[in-house]
C-alpha cells in the first residue's frame, strides 16, 4: 500500500502547549481545532493541513526551519505580523543575507521568525508567481 497525497499533520515540539496555542492562533491566525488526550493542541482548517503542538519535557527543538508558510506578498505579510508582535530574524552570512528581514534569491523571498517555543518558522513567496512546490 502506498501513501497518497492526503492531508498531513506537522507535529512541532513545544514546552508550553497553551502558550504556543495562543501564539499560533493570535499572532498567526490559525484556527484552533481542539486538544488531544496527550495535551497536544490541534490547529488547522477542516480538510486542510494540520498542525499539532505536542508538549515535550526535554526542551529540545530543531535547529533548522521546522515549518514554512507560503504567502503571496511577503513584504505585506512581514509588516502585518510585526504589527502583531512577531519578531523576525536578520542574517548576514556568506550565503544568507536579509534586508528588512527578507532574504531574496533567484526563486523566492523568505523571512524567518521563532514561535514562543523556539521553533524556527518561515514565510516564503515564490518570485516567479507560481507556487514554490509543484507536482
């Protein structure tokens, strides 16, 4: 049996599920779907992608981008998110440099921020007008 392209759930580790839920619902606007028996918070839209905020006790989180949201106007998105209190990261590395929080490459624009649990998140916009990932 092969997997089909069904709705997938991204699971992020969090130290405080209630604090994380507030960030994702209030700052990012994701709808809250409920709570699981293990204390995880579920976010997402009916029939769409889901996000599960899973409480962990070890405080360990990924050191790379855990989740990226595709947007159609990254400059506007960054301004709107900053107005809600989201703090974007700036980088000045040999292969990664941001200007006004946004890194521009030939194919996309990206801006990174952290949630309340130190997970690295991103918003990205395709520069060719097409979704970044196509089948």
